[in-house]
């Protein structure tokens, strides 16, 4: 299980297209020289021969291509920096030199000594080399890696590690002792990264508790630090998280083990400035053995993020009391998403079987609400690993139907609007603590890319007037601050989550309605990665969907740069009549929006059981693949 996870997870990363972003931001120009924007490159095995295409180890780079890259960095005035320089710059000492780049090499492979070390000595380039101490220490090591099984002979020896460390060029980092694998993550048998996952314990039919989890991770990190210190004479300062999977909790445990610098794998640059933390530094994954020509060509591309395509999925549609039928439903969902190939899936993490827009239960283990089924973790991981789509957990902000009736009444918003959605009072300390706990519990059991905040996050002008009498923007900011608190709670167990939040279209088309919802497009775009505007003309009662949507686009454009982070979320069903006409018109309307300048689009709902909207009709507008028909 652990070894299979290594190749599968890195394969998922490959499908997410990190390769095309390798050196973004590295091209120097006369006006673009900088010394605070650091790019860290992440390499793996180095071999003399790597297949030009289809190599089983997609993370290996050829010696020739690595030399060409080193030459290019040197000849184009880049400065390869080491850990000491980054620490100094972060502490207000000597700033980094112009165009700084850091080199990192993961997994402690033997080629680091035989192929990399001589190059570092020749170029006088410093590097960070991360070792999995169990793979060096254990003579019975067997790791499925790049299409073959590696033994301890395929990794560096401790003598080689010490020699590289003594050279002054190589910073030996921990890559954990024995956490570079997957661990059992749920009753269905899925494996997730061992460092960020509460293990499912079949014998107890339960999960690790927080104490067991922290003790397991801390013991592993302590053992890794002990072995590296014992064999090199230097305790490691850097923790390189396997698969780039880390959290606030794991970073704290790394600090406890003496490693105040940690690396992730989020594929972005960072500004190294005085006073900044060096936890969770991002790196760019080098893969598919890129030639120098490929890299230089990619360097000239715009850094603007490509448009995203999103499908919002009801887990309530998938759930079934019959386990066999539920499994069939999951297969239908995965098959459909594999054919459609969206970028993101907003996946329901709460249960709303009565359809009142408030959560009666959830699909993950938690402290406060009934768990309808332990299902979210399994479905999210299946979507990610089998279709390549990144998963956002779709969660309410305030609409939580607590099972204790008296507690629910006590913590509810006072005098809710007749016929409105039940919501908890965010000014009530007890209510806030419960909601924060739910977000923390969500990520304790599931690996996700982001959080999608539901449309229940609103405050009427008659609700909680004491917050900001007559000031809807202040009430809007109050809710934004609360969602930031929820994001932070979720990030205690998962690294750097993206966020999106629903916005009612009327707040853009009729600005005075912001007072009724306490929502504002400009504030949302500043606060979240994406604002998912509910671009649903039938829902709004329009008889002219095309005209209504074009009016909405023009209204959004009035907010500077809003189209860069606004998702236009269309409807696939006319809920007033049950008609499927909106879904049938998705190709027409999405094409219309694209021509009007919209970059990010999606739709809701998706009926993966009945196959609506039909795949052949919508695949061309919802797929992230260049040739979507190839997925049949």
C-alpha cells in the first residue's frame, strides 16, 4: 500500500500540469531583476538516459538536461542560493542576490552522490538534499519508485550523505523517517499521505485521536533528526514534506523537532522578506525530463492563470442505504468526471436530505453533528486520483442544524426572516466554536485542495444590526473574517487551502441589494481565490437568459480585475418547473460567456446517475483537456 502510493500520488501531481509552470517568473529582464522573489526547484532521480517520452519515472531528469539547465542559470545571471542566505534575508540581514534560485533534490537517491554531487562541486552551486532515513537505514528497503522496485542499494549511504554535508555545499534535510507512503485513511481502504492523515484503525473501527496522531508524527520526525545528526554531526534544519503534504500541525511538530524551515510543493514563488516565517516554502516540481528548449519556451509564456472549469456535486445524490447501490453511484460519478475532465469539483461535505439548505448531518467524522456516512474522504480521494480534478469541500458557513433542539434555538440568529434558511448566530461564542470545530474535523479525515463556502453566508439588514448599523460592507467584512477563521481551522490539518465563496448575482446587478445580503463582489475577490457568482437566470426569473448573463458580465467588469477570480456558476435545472432546458443550453451559454470575456465557469447541479447534462453535449465547454473527446 505504501509503495504504490508513492508512484500514484506523484502521477496525480503530473496530471495537474505542474510541469508547464516549472520556471515561471525566472526570466530576467532589464526592469524585472529582483532579489526577494525566490524560486525553489524540486528534482528527483538523475540518470544518464531518460526516455524522451513515456519514461516510467516521469520525475527523473537526464544528466545532460540537468547540465544544460545549470549552464542556463549561470549564463542568464541567476544566483543559486543556500539555506543560510535565505535565513539571513528573512532575519533582516543580507538580502538575497538578484534573481535567486534554490535547488532541492528529494528522496536521497544514489544518483545524488554519483551524478549530482560532482556537478554541484563543479558549478559551486549549493543545494538542499532531502533523505528518507528509513530507506538508508533499513537493509530490507523495498520502494516502488519510477516503475521499478528500489532497494537500499539504490539510495545513498550514510558515508556519502556525510561527505556531501561536509562539503559545505549540501544542506541535508529530513524527508521524514518513515512517512513517505500512504496510510489507511478510511473504512473503504483508501490511502492518503501518512504525515497529514489520521490513520483508520480497523481493529478499533475508529480513527487515531489527536494525541495518537501527533505522537506518531513527532516520533517519526524525532527519529529522522536523530539519525541525520548521528551520521553527519549536524541536526537538520529543514523538513521537506513527502508529496508536499503538510499542515499547521505538522509544521509545529517539525519546529518541535528542531526544524524551523519546511518545504511544500505548491508550485509558486515566494517573497523572502525580513520577519517572514520559513514554514511551508513552495517549490516547483521538475518532471518529464524537460529539454532546455522546452523550458525556455515555457519561460516566455504569460503567468496569467488559465481559465477554470468547475462542476458542483451533491454527495446526497451518491449516498444510499444500500452499500452496493452506493458503490455503483460512486462508479457512475467517477466515470462521468473522467470523461468530462473539469479542473475543480465542489463536493458537498454536509448532508441536507430534506433540501432546506441547512446541514442536518455531515459525511465525515466530527464532534458535533450526526455522521450520515463516512463518505466524503473516500469520494474526494477517488475523484482526485482517478480523474485528476482537484476537490473543494462544499461547506455551509452558518446553516448548521444542531441535533440538540434547545441548543439549536439558543444559538440561532434572532428573529430569522420568515421562510429563510436556518442559521446560527456568528456572534455567539458557542456557535462559532462549534462551526470552527466542524471545519477542523473535516480536514482531519480528508485530503482536499480547497473550501467552497455555501450561499448561506449572509446577514440581512435586520439581523444583528449591532454589528454595523447602516453599513452592509462592514457586515460583509464581519462574515469574511469569520470564513478566514474557518479556513485557518481547516488548515490545521491541511496545507494552504484555496477558497471560493458563493455570491448572489443581485448584489452585482442591483448594488443596493448588498444591504440585504451583506455581500460585495470587490470584498469577496480580495478575500478569496475565487468568487462563485450564482449566474442563474432561470433562478432569478429572467425570460431572456442570454441578455441577463451579458448584463451580469458587464456589471462584474465594473469591479477592476474581477474576471480574473470570478466563477460564473450556471444552473443545469430550472427548479421552478423541473425543466432540463438550462442544462441543454449550457454549451450555448458558456460559449456566450467566454466570448464576453469570462474566464472561469461551472454549473450546478450535476445528475451523474441519470447522466444529465449529457456528456457529449457539454464536454467541449466543461473539459480542461485540449482534446476532450479522447477520454471516451
